[in-house]
């Protein structure tokens, strides 16, 4: 009876895995889901639960792997079976014609076809499959060895973990590109800007940076995508590269829709010209076209040079660029004091828009380009969002050309001498509490949706208040609209603020009431978000949450020592030092006390705190089986609330197992072997009572 039951569980798990693989393919490759997201999640949840309860049926390629785990391990270096070569680049039609002629000559008059395909601009990956299962994913590395990033790659939905039965070889390798779609890239940068993290310059950097993260869970969140473009192995289905990729598509891989076999040079050039325009409508970045001799026999015949195949070449699209005059350089001061030089240009048409400004990043770039005011400069829109200056045409220089550009030494907004930290390219204005754009930026951050979510106030109103001298920090907002509870009605507002807002255009009673309400609502914003809202440099949303957990009051955080801060997950030297510096500044302490006097939350709420104990402090607890009184998640929360740690698998370090019904036999055996006690639901509940 028992055996039959277990077989059912196993079968159910296998069925769920197979179905989830299939639905994943329908959704991510074919774009035609058969079931709703909710149904998908439901099945995934069931499988996750069964896997937790039955570790004996572990499958490293289970669809649950897509969610990623928090495991943090260094990458293993792996040797590539076939070296990962790069392609020779060409930039003009005549170079493409040269390639075509070389191939023709090399094949001594034989007929040949060239497979033309997109050159995806991401980071390359080699995937190894054995009997239809993804067993390893390795980065290009130095071409001979790469990093084993299998756990991260498993989170990418368009990469099949388990192929449906098909005519694929037992062992094969497939290579391709990991990409971050434009949309995901833009969202990620927006979020990073909000959290004061450095932005990614383009989707390529974002994709490769993400793939190298040590936290697959974060990788999963970043929604990478893939295109595969090269099948390798001993028993490939066809002699044609194109045909092999079509096969790979039928096995479940994501293959470009835009591949084409061409016979003549003209067909190749037409393909290039078509995609040079059409690629702008693709959801991912491309930077050229790859041309490959289609027949594998002919590829072998042509062979390789030391660096690249003779049977393939990359044609790189011209980055769109324009020549225009550099009129002047202005300097912007960001919320954190970073100084960004901006090139002001004579307006010029580029890739469908008029460009008036371009970024030049930092002082080193200015120096490297040897920029002079009045220079004729090249502006390019590559994969980057903001156009940049890539060169100077010095032949235009004459006696009217202006001076060499020298980076400013004092802040253009407040006159404070700039600083440059060791190892950093950027200049900073250190006057973080007195420099206008830094103050305005801090207020904007404070009121933003993910921080205090104060409706009715936007950057324009903040600027108006600040410029009129009504507000010089975030406490000023509370003073005007709440004043420690003294202002509750519109009359009280006008009474306490006799200088009147009526002088501010468009600022009517309705707007005042709206701000008053959202300021009052903000008193309920929980401590972790208030901490984030303060805008301590490098303390983003996630870090603020973790800090609040370890330091449940602002006082405990303010007095924390460097070493204590470093013990918080995700806090390194840079963040820890920034926190110490923030609380060492009297002005910040004063600001916090003003906000506190207005009633903002500077401690974890009583609710959370009062339920906290250290009854399970230092205990590692495994949860297994099916429960009747509370859900598995609830037990997990209880363990954490009482100071314990919920761990996934049994080891010598496990303190006890919280076991429900149907605990897996393998777990039971392991527990008995290690002499680990098993605690049932009721006993556990009385333990923490
Ligand atoms: S084939 C031996 N096809 O471009 C041929 N590469 O410098 C191996 N790439 O490292 C490459 N799209 O990361 C090939 N359709 C495509 C490609 C492609 C992008 C990348 C790849 C490679 C680099 C070549």
C-alpha cells in the first residue's frame, strides 16, 4: 500500500515536470500558452511542495530550478570540448564581397550556400546536453576555459532543461547568446537608478553582469533570454548548419526566425540591408549579421585560422554617427553629488532624432579625446541609450577653435571644491547637505513611490518650494503640512503658514489637502522603507530591509560598529562605511530627530517585534512532510520569528526536523542515521508558545 502511494507521488512529480516543461516551451518559445499563468503557478507550487517533501526524487533539471536558489558558490572553471572561437569582423560591402570570393576560391568552384543570420549582441554561452538534459552551461571565458554558470542559466526560461523525446544525439553542444531584452534592460536601469546603483551602459553588459552573479535567484528576477546559433557534436542530424538549427528549433530551442540561406552575393547584401533597418523592431540588441558557409563538409574543408573560422564572418552594422560642433561643456550634479559632464552640441540629426547633447562620462574621457571647445566631434548612438562622443575630427581645427576643455574643480551649483575617490573615475561634490541639486534630489527620492510614497508632490513642486526658500530638507515638508500634528485642517494650514502658498502658480487648496493627506499617511510607512527613503548612499531597498531586520531601531543602527554592519547579509565595506559616515554627521541626526518628532516610523513595528523571541536561536531546522495546522510557509515564518533558521537539507548541523505527515523515507533514514530528533507539529507549537 505504502509503495503504491509512493509510486503515485513519484509519477505525479514526473507528470508535473513533463507538463511544466511543455507549458514553459509553449509560453517562452512558441508564444502560445495553453493554460493560464495561475494554473502554471499552481502546478509549479505543487511540484515545489512535493520536491521539498520528497528529496529522494530530486531532479537537477526540474522546472522548479527556474526559480533559482540562494546558493552562493564560486564558479567552477571548465575546459571547452571545442574551443570557442570568435569571428573576423567586416564593416563594408566590399569586405563581404572579399569573403564571398575567398570562400568560392577555397571551395574550388563547388556550389555553396551562405547562411545569413542575426549577430546577437549579448554574451555567448555553451550548453551541453546529455540524453536530452541540460547538464552544463559554460561562458566563453578565454575561449579555452569558461565559467560553469549552469545554476544561473537554468533560470532562463527559453533554455530547455529537459527536451521532449526527439531525434537529438545522445550528446551534443549548442552555442548561442544570452541576452537581456531592451524592455527588461530599461526597467532594470530604472530600478538601479532609484537604488543609486551604477547603471548598465547597454544590454550586453547587463546580460554578462547578470550571468556572473552569485545569486541565481537574482538572475531569475532579471528575465534573461537566449538565441542559439551553433550546433556541435559528432552525430548531428544534417550536413547543413541551417537544417541543424531548424532541427534544434523542433527540439525546443529558441532559434532566430530571421535566418536565410543565400546563394549569390547580391542576396547576402539584400539580407544585410533589410536587417540593418528591420533590427530596430527586434526586442533584443543586435550588432551585425553573421555569414556562415552552410555545408558542414565545406566548413571542414575551409578550416580555421588561429583565431577564427575561414567559413564564417561577421558583418558589423555601422553605428549611426554624425559630425557636429562641440559648443560647450556643462556639468550636472546628481542626487549623490556625482558630477556628469555633458557636451552641448550644434543640433544634428541622428538615427531619427535630433541630438543636442551627448554624455562624455568623466574627466578621463575628456582627456582621452583631447577635446577643445569648437571641435567637430563624432556622436554615436550605439547600443547605449544616450548618444556619446566617440572622436574628434582634428582636420577642422583652426585658429578659431577654442581652448582645451579642463574639468571643473569646484561644484557648479554650490562652489564646493570637488573630490575624487581613489579608484573612481567620477568627481563628486562632497557638500551633500548644502548643495541645491543634492537637496532637491534627496527630497524627490524621499517622496518617491517606493520610498514614502507622498502623492501630490513632484519634482516641479519640490523645486518651487526649494527655490522659494520654504523647504530645505525633508523635515521641512512635515513642518509645513503636518507640524507634529498641529496642522490637521485647511484652516490650520493657512494659519500656521502665514506666508501663503497662493503665490505659487497653480497651487490651490485642493493640492494642499492632497499633500496633507499623503504626508499624514506617510507616518504609517514601515521603518525599512523610511530607512530607504533617507537616501543614505548605497543603501537601496533590499539593503534597507536587511538592515532593519538586524537593527530594529534607528538608534541601534546609528550606533552600530563597522564590524556589526559587515555581518549583515549584502553589506560590504563600501555600504558599511557610508552608513557610519551618515550617522556621524550631526545634521543627519538632527533631521532624523525632527522626522521622529513628527511621528515617522523609526523602529520595526511593535507587532513584529512583540512576536519575536529567541526561543529557537542558533537552531537549524528542516521542514518536511504535510501539515494540518499551518502551512509550510507559516512554519517557516515562525521559525524565523523565533530566531531559528529554516534549512533545506538534513546535515550534521541540523538541530531537528519539523515533520508533518508523509515525511520522505530517505529523509527519515538520514535523520535516524545522524541521530537528529523529529518534532511533530504540536510539539513544535508548544515549543514556541
Ligand atoms: S557563430 C565559430 N553566430 O559573436 C563561430 N556568433 O565574434 C562561432 N554571435 O562570440 C560563433 N550572434 O558571441 C555566431 N548568429 C551568431 C552570433 C554569434 C552573435 C557572437 C558570439 C561570438 C561572437 C563572434
